[in-house]
C-alpha cells in the first residue's frame, strides 16, 4: 500500500495517495508524427513521449471517450532540492505560480471563467500543476500558452509573497492540529537526520515566514525551465495539432545555460534503534514506526510494496488481526514511500488514551519484525498482488487520473517505470517478500514514535543506491495500451435520449445508460429508503451500525472473504445502510451485482466485528472532543436542529453519541435490519458497457424478489425558528481555528429565485475567484480555505446557506471583519454584469465536467429516479441559469442572505 507524501494547494491532507496503479489491456495508439523541432521518444501503454530541442519532454495520451483535456506539467523540483533556510520553499513557490504573470494577471479568474478543474501539488521530488477542461483547440491553446508563460514569466513578487506567506502558514497550522500527522513527521525527521526526505514538505514556520524574496526568485529561475519539465497532455486531443501547439508555445523558450544542481546529501545506514516521544494535546494514542528502504526504482521495491500491504491492510492484514481484532488498538495502517533517492515503509496504530501502551508496542513490533518465525504466505502475497493489479487496471480506464498519477513515476526517474512496476508486481513471490522483510524490517533500521520510550537490540541495514533509469529501461518495451470508449456528448439532451427506465416487480426503479466506456467499465449506484418518522424514532444509533456492519460479513462470507472477492472481481465496491456503488469491468459486473445482493440480503452481523466497530466509533467521537472543525460544525447543527432526541434527524451531542454507541446492542441491529431492509423503495442506475436486454432479467433475479417489510414515508425537512447564534468555543493547543456560519432559507430548487441565488453564491464565496477568497485569501492572506455554500431541497421549502474559513486564532477579528464587510458590500453594491456573465460561463463548464464521471452520472440518475425527474429538468435549469439577469442575481442575494439571521460559531485557541 504505497503513499507518496505531497502537498496540495486546494486540499488539506498531508499524506495523499499518489495515484492508483494500472495495467494496460489492449492495442496502443500509434504515436503522432512530430513537427519540426520535436523528436519522438519511447512509446508504450498508450503513452507516447516527445522531446523538444530545449530539453522539455512531452507525453501524449489520446482518449476521445470524454470531451475533456488534462494538461499536467511536472517540474523535477521538490522539497528535496531546498537548501538551509529554505524549508517549504518548493511548496511556497507552487502557491506563487497562481499569482499571475504580466500577461495573465488573474490566473484563478481565468480558471473559473473556463470551468477548469485545477490544482498544484508539491512532493519531495517534484512539483506539478494540472488542469482539466472542456476539449477544444482554443482551450488547449490557452492552457499551453498559460503554462509556457508562467514557466518563465511568473512575477514572484515581494507583495505577493507577503500575502501568500500567511496563507501557507495557515496551511502549516492546520497540519499542527493533528497529533498523528505530527508524530509521523517527527519519526521521519528522526530517521533521516541529514537527507531532506526527513523534513516535512510544508517546511518550517520560521522558513515560511522569513524566506527572502531573492532566494525564492532564484529557486524559481533555476528549476522552472524546460529542461527540468515534463508536460503531459491527455484526453480528447489531436496529437499532431497538440504537438504543433506545444512547439509554438514552449519551443521558443531557450534551454538555459546553467547546469541543474545535483542533490548529494545522504544518511549513513542507521546503526541503532531511534525513538520519538511526542507530548501535546490529543484524545487518542498514536504509534508510528518507520524502516528505511531503497529508492522506488530499486528492482526489489515491488516486494516491499506487497509486504506493506500484507501487514497493513484492513481487514486482511496481519496488523489488523494482531491489534484490532484482539482489541489492543482501534485502527492500524501500513504504507511505503516510493521516492527517487531512498524510501521508507511505515506502520501506524491508534488506541484510546487509557489503553496501556506497552502491549500495543509489543504486538506492533512482534507482528512486523517477527516474520522470520511466521513468514508471509503465498496466498497473502497473491491477494495483495491481485489487489494492486486491479487498481492498476482500473486507473488506465480513467485517462485524466492516469495523466496526473504519472507525476510520481516521472519524479522517481522515468514515466515508463509505471509499466515496469506492473511487471515487477506480477512476478513478486513470497520468497521475495520474506527476503525484503529480513533485509529491512529489523530493529536497528527502525525509528519508533509513541508516548512511551523503549529500545531493542542493534542491527544494520544497507540501502542500495538508485539504479540509472536510462540503463534500466533501455530494452524495456512495455505492455500494449487499453481500448478507448465512444465519444459521448455530455449534454442533458443526449444523456436523456440514451437513458432507459423501468421498474422491477418489487417496485425498485432502474435507470440504464448504455455507452461504450474506456476499458469496458461499468458504474452503478444504488440507493434505498425505509421506514417512517414514527417507526424510525429511537432507531438511528442501531440503524447506523447496521449499515456499517453489512460489509463485515455475510452468512457465506467473512469480512476478509468479501474483501478478497472484491479484489478478484477487480472492483471498487462499497455497500452501506443507504445503498451501494460499484465501478468494475463489464466482464465481472454481474458477479459484482450478485456480491452486492448477498451483502444486502444475507448479513452475518458477527459479534466480534460489531465490537470492533463499536470501539472504533467510540474512539472517533473521543477524537472530536478537542477538534475545532468538528466542534464548530456540531454546534451549528444542534442549534438549527428542530427535532427531539430520538428523532431520526436529531443531532446528538458528543456525550450523547458516546452514550448511544456504548448502549447499542447486536440485537438492536438485527431488529433494525428485520424491520426495515428491502428494496421496494430503491433506485438503481447503471452507466457503461451493458446490454439492457441481458441485464434486466439479472436485476429482477437479484433484487426484484426482495420487498421492503414496512412502508416508507419521506420525513420532511423542517427549519427551526430560533434567534441567531453567536458562539465562541475554546480549543487549547490547536494552531488553526474555524469560523462557520449558517442560514436557513425558505426556498425550493424549482422556485424562480433559485438559479439567480446559485449564481449569487458562486460570485460571493462559491469559487476561488469569488469575493470571499479574493479578499480573505488572496488579498489579505488570512485563510488557507474560505468560501460559502448553498444547499436547496427539491421536495421541501428548505435550504441552507453557509460560509466557513480556516485561520490562525490571532487573526479572528480580521477574518470576521473581512467577512462582514464583503457581505455588506455585496448586498449594497451587488455584482456587476461582467461578474454575472463570467459566473454563468464558469457554472456551465463545471456542470459539464461533473457529468464526465460515469459513477457520478449514475448517482445523479438514481437521485432523479427518487425525485421523479429526468435530465430534461437539468436542461431547463441550465437555461434558467443562462437567462438570469444581474438584477435578479442581486435581488436574490439581498432577499435570502440576511446578515441579521446568520448563525456564527468560531472554534480555536483564542486568548482571553
């Protein structure tokens, strides 16, 4: 289970999955003949490489199944390349490249106007910037010209640094709220005392705050050059035209005269156990252990990846069985860090604060380092290999995700390692995995982090140097590419014309959208409803556990066997208390539906799994006690909740949640299932490579004979008539604070005001280019994440408008003042005709992009079945959005967004 740490400019997590890994399955598109000035490089698996005279590489992935294009430019510079006093510079520079150039002064506004999905991420070995947009020659030309311009012409000014530094610092502070994350950072720093892989990518507070602009500019001019960049272009493109555009925009950039700096710092083999003790505010214990490992390009690295999976997976992994099933811990995990120069494998566990630490530590280390006496078995290896290969196959069907996931393979040496790695996974044996365990999972190669000190006997591990990519891949031809789907027009009219609807004998509604998807994939979304307001009173805790237990065992399958079956089917599949979803190759779609039916209709309700789930639920509630984000959200929900305790829609306090979790019994869960579960009030939507005539009898057999035991009646949304809340919650020792606001609205989504209100919210706080973000994030640099949201019901006159901001506690007054002033300005002055026109364009592009996901499209079709709507309703809504006038937008904002009725809660380490 591999993770590659990276920082993402729009999202909060520190460790993010670097991408799912895929295997190619069919014929490869012939490479395009390059224009003058561009030479062809290697090609495999549907990817073709080209090289410009200035040193830049270009990768083309042609796929016409969706009218989308993704560009992803990867600079081979990350936190590994930072010098003393520059910790966090690579990530800070990533932020700066969104500040603009002399030609493109408002880059984020350009993204918004074109409805672009965009982001930038920073890791140890690289920084990348990716855009996904509607496919057209004009859009591709705009994107390539923009990236070529900001490659060499970004302003990187002192004024921009002053405002963005505080945003990045706020992002740093957000991470400081999570003790588990901080512990993982401390362990890595203790393990790698000299190499930059031991430093957090976000950097240090002092370097973030004090980096001289001259050093940041020098860093930019050194590394942001064509000979240090790889450009990926994927999707609905004409390769010849795309290369001509690349030559036009990037070819004119000269190759720099400087030689790229070479990193050479390294750590000697670790010569004894190291330990970290972390003491800070928190509610659960965390344990983290790291072992040094070779570079991701090492020939034996695949065995280490499989080893991490066998130990760290839930519920099949050995750590889960040794610690969670025995009730020592509530959660465990394992992952390896695949990097260019050297890597690491890490394992973690968490437990309630009152649990004795010594037994957890002993069980954790015995499971990891005791493999000599209990070697990894061939069946464990085969299961892990199949899971990994399934993920690899899945990714190749998703061209735009594949285009961004190539980033990390590029960063370790060459994009072709993606395909070479698949071959390596396929050939891994149990002997290889046990050899990796004997080599790396040894005490002297270990750094352990916990709240209690300990030690073990010394031993040494020697880490091999990374091989040369060109030599290693010289004779590697790679696998063939994967088949493409049809060019499908993502308009409401086309979706509606292709959709078929019918009802099964038990009343279950079905919508089918047959279309040829890339890789022959099929996506399905199932939702079901049960009970009435009266029959479900007092049943929410038990029914919540009921849904969570479904995938933990059926009458014929254990939880582990269910996971193994999902792996065999090569599926992304989940089942819960409100429905199910699956993405799977068409060849195993029927078998996947049969598994979903088995999980829904034949639950085991195992007592041991129930106890594990209860302990995990209690630990989750305990961890929220001091978290400002959770506390502020709960305070708002409880204030606006009009229901009594026991009502299905009631928002319980943390103490009530703990009481409910501890009190619920397995019999309560079985009664919930017996009283409510069935599919008479269900909706299923299927999108992808299916034959409706073949599928209909299959659905009838699997689902049509399972009626609901009791009637369902929808519980209407009710608004509470209460005075506006204005509350502050103190959360000591938390570096980041939250401001949340909420307003209940008397509106429904078919009201004439609704389209105008959607546009108004988008302009005020619904995008990175909106008023709130421009003022609070871009201009004043007070918040890493700030915005507003709008949610309006379809069947009741009930809606909510909300806003939120994350900031340093000492900036509370500035953030609240800015929010209040921008609200008053929007109500007083309104939004201009030009702003409204740009918002319309952006929303139309966003709505089109939202239909590009087959699973998302299936979910929308299922929801529409419940609402008794077709995609004609979507078409009418888009027409209404386009027809809304600036006067209507401003009138809607003033009518519904009343400052005097906004409920505000802030939570953080506020000083008296």
